[in-house]
C-alpha cells in the first residue's frame, strides 16, 4: 500500500477511531499513536512502536547530542524532574499504586500521572493519554497544539 492510499484510508477510518501506521502498515487504534500538532489530523503518521524504534536508532547515532539535550532539560526543569523521579520511586516501592481507570473519562486503560503542582510530587491525577493531552492543551484533532 502506498502512502497516498494510506492517507485516503486513514480519512475513512478516523470516524471509527482507527488509523494505519505509515511505517509498519498495521491498522491500529488512535491511542496507539502520538499527537503531532504539525500533522493535518493532529496525530503522528507512525504508531508508538515504530516511533520508539526510530527514536532508538536516532539515539544510537546521536548519543552525545541526546545527553546534552537531557541535561539541558534537567537544568531548565528541576522541579518537574524531581517530581517525576519521586513518583517513579513511590510506584517502584509500591507506596503508591497506579490505577487502571482515567479520573476524567472513567475509561479503563493505561493511565499517566498528571501533576497540578510539581512541589507535591505524590499528589497526581491519573489520566489516560487523551485526557492528559487535553489538560495540557494538546489536541488529538486538527489544529491541536499547546
């Protein structure tokens, strides 16, 4: 299937919450794709699995640049980094448990911790990716962006 055919097919599939990955040509649900504000539909062309593989390949060939970028982020956002680390530690030690239901839409799914205040690292809202993106002002629909 060529990319033009995938684009036409994706237009038809969107109303059913489905999309074809441009990299692996697999039919997947919309929550298996990342948001992309530059894309016409607000969703990346490649599924999370393919993007992850691409990111690993990029990291292997750009290790020093990746480390520099990570260091800059850590220096610019120390409160965020500390909050994320504290939350991860609590989940590992099982002093805090990740539920499997989004607090906004009540959908049973894999949820992410959302911090309203990074100075309260264990005070999080458990949200699905779609609701989490909405809270941050990102949109899965056309014209999204922060």
